[in-house]
């Protein structure tokens, strides 16, 4: 007997689907055959494990771009898996975060413009302070 039913990932091809959407499809298919933790504890532990592995690779002397890329992919997959346990769509979650980032960055740019500057003429300390102000403004 096959461990994975034939065709379980049929129609999920690499380049014809956005990576987050493809990830969600693969996770859902795995869940359908019972390949999923029962609660959030296991997936959260996996996210932390993948983050540790990424940090180890970054700190290694080799600093292999291939290995770092693989570890980032593992981390992203694990975060998506965790999201599905809360019935969240990682695509929507990421888009919400991107909208927040853009809004806060626009605030930083507007505030710099009031000072007669553009971001390239500023520094991380100044922009960081403005970012914290933007974040406070957007918190509930």
C-alpha cells in the first residue's frame, strides 16, 4: 500500500501557482489523509526549530546561500502550516502585513518630507523612530 495516495498532489505544479497558494494546497491535501498535528503545539515547535536551523546556517562559516534559502523555505512552510490550524489563509495574513508595512512606510516618508528629506537622506535611527510613531498610530 502506498504511503501517499496516488494523485494526492495532482494539479499542484511548481511554477503555475503562487508559492503561498501552492503551500496551502499541499498542506490541505496532507491534512485530508491525516498528516497533521492535532493542535498548535507541534507546529509552533516546528516553526521554532526551523528558525533555529536558519540561524545556525546564517552563523555558520560556510554561509551557503543554497542552505539559507532551504532553511527560509522550511520556515515559511512551517509558518503556513501553523496558520492553517487556526483556519487562517497565509496569503491573506501576509497581504494584511504588507498593507500595514506600506502604510507605516508612507508615514515615515511623509514625516521625512516635512523635514525636507527623502528616506535615502535619512538614517536607520531616524527612520526607526518614525516607524515606531507610525506603529503606535496604527495600534488599536
